[in-house]
C-alpha cells in the first residue's frame, strides 16, 4: 500500500471561498518570483504546487480579494 505525500501545512494558503481564479484572476501566480503557485483548472482555485516559498509576500499583498495568506515561520518574523 502506497500513500501519497500530502504536506501537513504549506506556507501559502488560499481561501477557496475568496479566490476568484475561476473568473480569470491569476494575480498570485503572476507575481510569484518562484512560480510556486498554480491554478487548479478543475476547481478554478489557486493553490501552492511547490513548497519553496521565500516569504516575499507579493501574492498576499496583491491578491484583489485577500484570499492568499502567507504563514511566515516564527523564527523569520
């Protein structure tokens, strides 16, 4: 039996209720310098595809609906 790896938590969280990617918004994906965010075409929502975040924050700051939250680790604050 194999189990898929699912991270317990990721630095960038997207509130599906606020995300408007299904309406064509790609702001968070466009501003991420590391290309770690993507749009799930089935759900029509943004998500973090790679856990390589630099905590640079433009995805959170530029999101027009406030759907993106970057959880900065305590030691980096």
